[in-house]
């Protein structure tokens, strides 16, 4: 599926493998905000266990995970197939663009400039 919501870009798409969507790479490009702060959605079927190397183990379950930064995930959904996960990722992207996710609650230390820019981009009220 290539019909992505405004602001989202297909960053990587491995046939039968991982897919990555990136939000507004024009904004999160080091000059305005650090690239690691670019919201991304990962689709893959790696284990979600919290131990070294676990993500390299393939499973029958596909996940679509919305990250605000590499270690800050704010939404996860599980699917039975890659196709369903790709569709789910597009839905998550739409919901993010519509301001449906509370990204502030995922942070212990506020990043006011970052949050203000995301609010502006997504039309979300703080």
C-alpha cells in the first residue's frame, strides 16, 4: 500500500520483510530537530522479547510499532500477516497525523519545543 497520510514517507520496504514509515523527514533532519526524534512506524515479525538478539528471531505475528524515538514507543498493534500489518501501519500513521496519540505521556522529561512542533504538525491541542 502506498497511499500514506500527509506527512508520512515510505522509508524502507523489504519484500516480505520489514517496512518503515517516517514522519516529516523534512522537519526532523538535524537542522530543525534531531533526526532520532523523527516519528517512525516499524512493521516486522521479530520477537518483542526484551533480551539481546530477540528481535532477530522471526515469529508468526507481525507488529506495527509507532516510535517517537528509538527507545520510546507509544503504540503497538499485532497482526496475523504482513499485509494486515502494512494496512495497520497506514492506519496508525493516519491516526498519528490526526493527533490521536498522546506522545507527551511517553516522556519522563518534557521536550517542549519538540512537543510544540508535533502539535503544530498534527493539529493536536496540547
